[in-house]
C-alpha cells in the first residue's frame, strides 16, 4: 500500500467511507448553492472532513475523482479567498493544502476587509449618484447596512473568542 493510501486509510479508520463521501458532496452542494464555485466547494468540504484538515493535490484528486487541474483551480480560488493555505510538504516538492486554524473566525475576519472596501466604493457611489435620487438613497442605505454589519461582526467575533476560550478551558 502506498504512503498516501496508508495516510488516507489512517485518517478514516472506522468510518463508513461512502457516508463520508455523501457528506462531502452534500456539504459541497450547499456551498455551491450559496455561491461558491463547485470544485472549490468539493475541495473545501473534503479538507473539512479530513482528520488532519490537510491533503495533497493527489489525495484530493483521488478522493474526489477529479483531475489535478481541477484541484489546482479550486485551491487557487480557496487560497485567494483565505479559506485554505498552501504549504510545502517537508522533504518533497509536493504542496499540501491546509485549512486555517479557527477556520470560520479567520474567514469572517477576512470578509471584514472586503466589506470595508465595498463601503468605500459605495460611499463614493452615493455621492456620485446624489443623495436626493432613488439610486443614491439606495446606495447610501447599503453603506449604512455594511457599516452596521461591520460593528456587529466585530462584537460577534469577540463573543466567539470568549465562548471558544471558555469551552477549551472546560475541556482542558
């Protein structure tokens, strides 16, 4: 058995592989429905379902029955949106793709940067369109909504950090 196959089998010992595959595909479908690219959804769900949170391109291609090119495109997208990071596997030329620690916290925290950029552009747009026009008022309300979301997101993320710290302290 290859090292790759042994590692994959070790991660899934005692699991129903068909059930795991169904979970990966079902969650990927939900992510796709929410707007994520289909292959990126599948790769992300496979990483999420792996015990290590880390797989090589070959492991992803084998597990998902997709081409290395499809893995490459999906990973490029996931790296770009800060959901996955690329690491060099020690002693090899192979890349390993890993989920971030505190994945959802990091992902939402990075969305804050996007919202800030959108706010800036929308604020300019509201001025350009004019505050007395229906379009200008609609864009100004969108700016207000994003400002509100930014404030609430900061509070929510802080509450999450506190909740997680308390849970880890109770488990530890």
